[in-house]
């Protein structure tokens, strides 16, 4: 501490009530870290997507994208893919996959523990300081520092994770200028207890306090339900989370109900992802290279050791190509110095061509999305919003492909324009943001009383409070109408949607048309449970190109019918009705109207209470209510 | 405070012939089991109401 002149009081220490907490998206390929205001922090190399790679080179340790670059010349000392191995025994790890980085080995001492063996240079012990008494004059010059010695280092998966997390947190602390006091870290849905425990331990070993391990889908839900970010979407909606990372596709169908979320289904596919996109892209460029240079090059799979080296270079370069393609509609380049036989490569690809090359990946995502909603007993038309997560979901071609199966008015970060410029819809930042928001929420929870501690514990893994019951039918108001169009016979206002966790409350306010007649006026509606579905109609496409058709009838037969899908609502159960006299009606342009407020309250057993008020100048008028018992 | 949603729909006048149906005696459809995602302020509010045994109205205050 600096010396203080006498008589001055210590400057008041700024004590912030909100601790410094961060959110960490810890993927298998990339990680990102966000602070309190949910912005992603760049590390000292200016990167916000930090490669989950740790590389040992002599005395140096590289972490992040620099480490990834070591995959070309120093692959056996470069460790990647460790996140997915956390908490796994050595015997549980499949060994069939060829590894482009340091292989996973059985730890030489600890039984059934997965580890890596890397070559390092150990710094030599510094020379002893010379002393006046026992040093002969002749050797008084500084002893030359001896060379560092080569050594072998064994690291467990947990130790690698600790090194990596420590460096992430260090970057954040350098940026914030403050010590990080806690973090929420994302985990995949399929992470088992042992994996969660191993991650928590590795974080603790890195000196990081884990506030919560948050499922990726939950992190996405937090980001997208935080007020500022939901772009005019209804608070009750169905969300499809499409997470296209490097090594896998993860899909989640979420029911969001005024911010309360649960998953109606999850699906993963390890064959779809950025790696599969890279395979196609580097094959395309290898062909280009051969065309230009007449030098044979086979990649993915590689033709030999030389081709394998070239493949590693192309993979690194493809990263840049893909990012350019998702950021702008023009063509993107891919250049590699000395790709093979000392020949440089510089190629370009347009977005159109790229989308053609990777079409199979996009189509697979759409097919899996269909399978997911099917399994959940829903339809793609039920999806109100698509949220993209993961680097590969930044590609606009994916959104264009999914649009083919979704409703026209579906909201995606591409339609909302929130992807660009690291906006809230940016798939590469969304998880870290959600974790940061959650960290703030959890860090400020009180724990003074028994109840407060119970509330806090509800955020721990496997808490009983996550068990909930939800409605199985949409319930709402039907305002009957003389000669109404459609099968319902009036104006339908869905109020509590199917798949809403109970207890719940919904309050709607709207004007009711009371007609032109003078005299007593009445507001009334029926309360129905409805059956929602999707109607598929096959229609013949309009025959407008008659002239071009061949004369024989054969083609006619093969003409494909187009499927037209439409959502439907049918009355199923009349539960009750409610009516009251309107006393505060106002007349405008010859018609009477009045404003009403209707509240639906469903208790934890499913019993429903409906209350209605007319809203006059002085607020809510007399209350009318009816109730429906739980089954 | 209750989250009141203003909607733009204006239901039509009741048909002259409409009489509120007599009590149907029906119950609501059975509930289904779900697992909530333990995240966000809405989950916190949900747990608080349950732990402190509060109704929506009491929790509003
Ligand atoms: N802007 C971008 N456009 C296209 N692809 C990108 C973009 N940014 C990153 N990627 C790709 O996204 C993938 C990484 O995605 P992400 O960070 O979500 O992976 P992860 O969740 O860590 O990995 P995994 O899916 O293996 O668990 C890589 O294949 C990377 O090349
Ligand atoms: Mg991921």
C-alpha cells in the first residue's frame, strides 16, 4: 500500500453490492465469457470465440486459437476436445476415432483415468547466486544459465480443463480490472452427474466459484426472455433452439410461458455440425488446388502424411472462409501458404456455391427438426421463434433452409436483424450472455432465512422445484357471434396455452363491441378447452405452363401435388361461461364498446378460476367470477 | 403487479339468442409432468411463491 500522509483518512473503499460475476459458455470446440451486462469479453488476442485448445511448445503453453494453430506442426502436443471427456473414465472413452491432436492415454499411475502425454521443455533451475566468501575469484562471472531440459508431462483431462478455465478467467479479470467472484457455466443437456461434478471440480481447482451449471437450452432461454431482447414476441411462445456447433447438432423445443421455460423435447445428432461443413469445404478447395496446380491432393480422408498436413492447414483456413461467408453475402477466400509440395493456394467460394456444397448439412438440420417436433407431438408450424446457438448456426443458408418448414411469420434472429455485429441474436455469444444474466440473478439471492436458502437451492442440479405440472390443453374465451365464420362460431381468444406450468395466471385487457342498440348491454363469453392441430391439404399446383408440357399423358400423372399446411383449432370441452352487465359502455361512431379485464388463474392441481372486471374511469369495477374444478 | 396484456382483438356483440350455458360440471383436462429449466427471473418467482406459500396476489405485493 502506498504511504499515506499523516492525518488523512483512508479513501472510502468502493463496496459494490453486486459481486463481479461472469457467464461462461464452455463448448467442446470454443468457449466464450460474458460479464454482468452480458457482453462477451475478448481475450488478449482480441478473440471472443476462444478455441478450447491447450498446446505445449517448448517452455511455452498456448491457449485458445494460438494453440489451435499448433495442430499443423505440433499436433501431438496440442490438446483439444477435452470438455466432452470430463468426468469420463478412460475405459468409457471410445478409441475408434482417429485423433488429430494429442491422443488420450491411460494415466500411468491413476487407474482408469484419461490423460494426455506431452513433450515440454523444463526450465533449468536458476544458477545459484554467487557469494563473496566461497566463490573463487576466477569464476566470479555469472554462471551461464543452463539449457532447459526436455521432459514429459502427463496431464489429466481435469487438469487441462483447469488450465483452460484459469486462462479464460484471467482474460476476464484483465479486462474487468477486478477479481471474478463467481461464474455460471453452460453444460450440454446430456452431461451426466459425473461430468457435472468433474467440471465443477476443475473450475474450483482453477480458483473459480461455480454459481450454477446451466443447461445450454436454459442459457438460450434466459437471453431470449430478458425483456430488452424479446422483439415484440408474445411472452407465451414455442421456441426452437437450433445449436449447430462443431461436432454436433442439438435441438430443443422449448415452451416459454412468461419467461418460465421447459423443454418439450431434445435431439442430438453427432453427424451434423461445423466439422461436417469443413469436410465438404476442404474437399471443394482441395479439388480447386488440384485443378490449378495439377498436384494431387486428397483430404477428408487424407491420402497420406503429406495430405494430412495439408488437410490440417485447410481446416484452419476454412474457419476464416466460413466466418466471412456468414458475415457478408459476397465471395470468401481461402488461402494457405505452401499447401502441398511448396505450392501456395488461394481460392474463393461464393455463398451460393458454398450453400450448394453444404446443402446436405442444412437439410439434415431441417429433417432432425421435423423429427423432434414429431416426437413432441407438435408441428413445425407451432414454432413461433427460432433461436440459433453455436458458430455454425451463423450461416444464413441454414436459416433459409429451415424457413421452408416453418411458419411464414416465424421470428428468427435473421428476420429480426439481431445476428449482425454481435447483436443479441448472435449465435456465438448467446450462451455466454445467458450465463452472465443468470450469474447476476443467482449471485444476488439472499440466504438469511431457511426459506431463502431453499429458494437458492432451487438452482442447484436436480432440485425438486424443477418438477412441475403443466396444462395439457389450451383454454380460452369464446365470444359467440351471430353468423360467425369458421367452425368455432365466434371470436376465440386463447388465454392459457397448452404446456403452461401451474400455478399460473394470465390477465388480458381488451375492448368488447356491444353493438348499436340502446338499453341493457351484456358482456359474455364461454370458456372452452380446444383441440389444436394441423390440417394438411394436397393441392394441385396451378397449371400455367401448359404449352411446355409434353402431349402424352404420362407427365400429368407424375405431377406432384403440393402440401398446404394450416393450423386448426376445434372446440373440445365447454367448461363454463361468464357474463355481466356492462355499466361503463361508451358510444363512438354509433357503436357501444366497453373495456374489460379477464383473469385466468390455474392452481397447482389444475383448478381454474376465471374473473372478469369492467374497466371504467375509476379502474376495475365489480368482479364476476366462476370456477372449474381440477380433474 | 400482475402482468396485464393488452390485446387488440375486439370481440363482437353477443347474439340476441345467446344464453349462458348452464354449468357443465366438467373439470379441466389432466395436467402433465414437466421439468422446468432452473433459470431466469420467472423461475425464481415460481419457486419463491411455492417456498413462501404465496398466492399470485400476495407475491405481487
Ligand atoms: N461465423 C461463423 N460462421 C460459420 N461457422 C462458424 C462461425 N463461427 C464459428 N463457426 C464454426 O462453428 C463451430 C464451433 O461452434 P461452437 O463454438 O458452437 O462449438 P462448440 O459448442 O464448442 O462445439 P461442439 O459442437 O463440438 O460441442 C466450428 O465448426 C466453427 O468453425
Ligand atoms: Mg455447443
